[in-house]
């Protein structure tokens, strides 16, 4: 029994490492470009998180310092196997980038890439795919978060203000803080209204 449990735990650690190694190895662009691949692996394929938990994790991971994929991998690994799971998932995410950058540092220079027409053509072809990888999860996350025609102006205005590079209003931290405060206020108000409604029904029944 103990051997079978240890084998199962070891297999799960290998699965964690292999899954996040694949995510790190086959993702170009980083950040939002990774999200569609991460979601497909941990939500659709392995069912380690449901859609709502993934969106909550995504919001937290985006607001925390560090690399998005590493932040997500640490949380998923911790949920499945604790500290060992976090280490296995984080190593799987980091290892491909480390090996690729090491290979580039050893064999390629910026001058080699720009002067080689084949490499230049490859990177030019990858750019449109990266844009699609960024747009797809933005749309799916917006749908899952309940953003419709009446509320789509909020992310649009925030994006434009951040893009404007104006003092103060272009700082993303401002909108993360405002979003958290608004969410807390609306949730608290909803809880108070629900409790008032319950107490009113109880008084009426008496």
C-alpha cells in the first residue's frame, strides 16, 4: 500500500514537471500568450482547477511580482502535492527557458539572428501567432468573467488609459487597487443586503 502510494505521488510529480515543461517549451511571447496553453493543460486536460478557480488564480498571478507562468505553476503544484509539487512545477516551467537562453548565449548573437535571413523570417512568422495567442485568452477570460456589452467599456477604458502613458492614470497598479476595492465594496454590500433580506423575512414569519 505504501509503495503504491509513493509510486502514485512520484507519478504525479513527474506529470506536473512534464506538463509545465511543455508549457514553458512551446510558448512564445510570455505573459498572456501562455494563458491559452496553461488553461488547456490544467483546466481542460488534467482538471486540476475548474474555470472559475483558474480565473481567480490568473488575477492573483497577474498582480503578484514575478513571471505569470511560474506564479501559476507554484500554486497548482502546491494544491496537488504541497512544497514538492510547487518545486516540480516551477522547475518544469523555468527549465526550457533556461536551456534555450543558454543555447542562444553559446551559439547565437543578436548580430547572427539579424543577419541570417532564415532566422529573421522565422521570428517574423512567429509574431502574428503570438498576437493570436494573446487575443484568444483575453476573449475567453472576458466571457468567463461575465463581461458583456454593458460592461466591456470598463476594460477598454482602462487599457486606453494605461496605453496613454499619462502620469498617474497610466499606472496599472492604480486599476488593480481600484478593482480590488470596488469588488470588496460590491461584495460587502451584497452580503449586507442578503442578510437584511433574510432578517426581514424572519421578522415577517414571526
